[in-house]
C-alpha cells in the first residue's frame, strides 16, 4: 500500500456488498480516495447511492467486503477491539443529519463527552470545549440543554463535539440536511472555517451542489462507483 502525508487518508479498492439469495447486492465498487491533511472532499449522489455506507466504512462503523483503508498510516481493521475504540475516539469525528446530543446534558457537557471515554481527561479539555463553542458562535449557549436550542445551534454543538479530540478525519453525513437554507449555509461556513484552522481532513456526504463547490474536491457515487467531478 502506498503512503500519503502523515495524517492522510487512503482508501483503496474498497468494496461493499450484501449477500442475497441471487447475485450479491453491490453498494460500493473499487472506491479509491486519497486525501492529505487538511483537504476536503464532497461525496454527492442521490438517496440510496451509498454515501452513508461509504462514510460508515471509513469511520469503522461498518466493515468492508474487501479493500483497504489507512488513516495516518494505521489500518483500523487490523486493530483489536480496544485499540479500535481508541482509534475511533481520537482520530475520527462524526456528524450526522441528526445531532445525537444527549438531552440531559448542557451543550458544553455534550462537547466534552468524547474526553470521558479516555478515562482521565487532559487538562485544558474544558477550555478547548469552550473555545470550540465560541468559534462555532454559540459560546453564550454552553450552559443550555439541547431542548432549549435551535436546530442550527444543536448542529453547531454536534460539530464542536466531533472536533473536540482534534481528529485527523471529520466525517459529515448530510450535516446540514435538516436545516433551512440560510442556517445550513451558516453552519457549513463555520464547519469549513474550523476544519481549515485545524487541518482536519473533511469527508462530507451531501445533496447540495452549492456546499460541494466550497470543498477542495467533489466526487459522485453512480452505480456503486465514485467518480471525480
Ligand atoms: P445514501 O446514504 O446515499 O442514501 P446508503 O449508504 O444509506 O445510501 O444506502 C445505500 C444502499 O445500501 C441502499 O440501497 C440501501 O438499501 C442498501 N443497504 C444499506 N444497508 C443494507 C443492509 N444491511 N442490507 C442490504 N442493503 C442495505
Ligand atoms: Mg445517507
């Protein structure tokens, strides 16, 4: 396998299929991706084209039928369970269409959740969480619970949580899909600002042509193949 810059992402010959009584159902075929630190790629494609499947495979939430994934020189599928959990916690940030914030915790507590998984949170964790909420424009909301916040504020908090551990890779699956157009644009701009400041790789699934154009590159899933645009 070739190697990219430290912190880079390489996906080679990635395939995902589901067995059926007849021919297997092929969702992804020979996917190739190479992203250096700080680069962004939008994945477009209609519903059901495999965008979420691709992000879930790269995020190790699902296992490929064949192919290779390497992030920062590490093949996550070679790790045993405990090491894989640490890898997922430290190297990857996820944002979904739903915010999945815990309703009983404040926005700041939600942002700090990933630090609890490590056992003893590093000093400065709270400051890092507050700084991220500030950069996402919701510093004044840190003590509020998700139920007291708007959809845009909740999604900003979800982004801050995803970035808390300084992941090498941010996976965003239609992160603005539930927001109105104006709020979606604002949240997307904030996401891209912070992603650039932190040199995080961003892999984004979206239906929005306008959002895709703000990324370094875009590609489209068609008939299970990922084609550059
Ligand atoms: P997108 O995110 O682009 O809307 P998905 O990745 O969610 O697409 O789904 C891609 C395809 O994979 C869909 O046709 C879906 O029905 C199929 N699929 C997802 N999970 C399974 C499964 N467990 N068994 C069979 N097919 C599945
Ligand atoms: Mg999807």
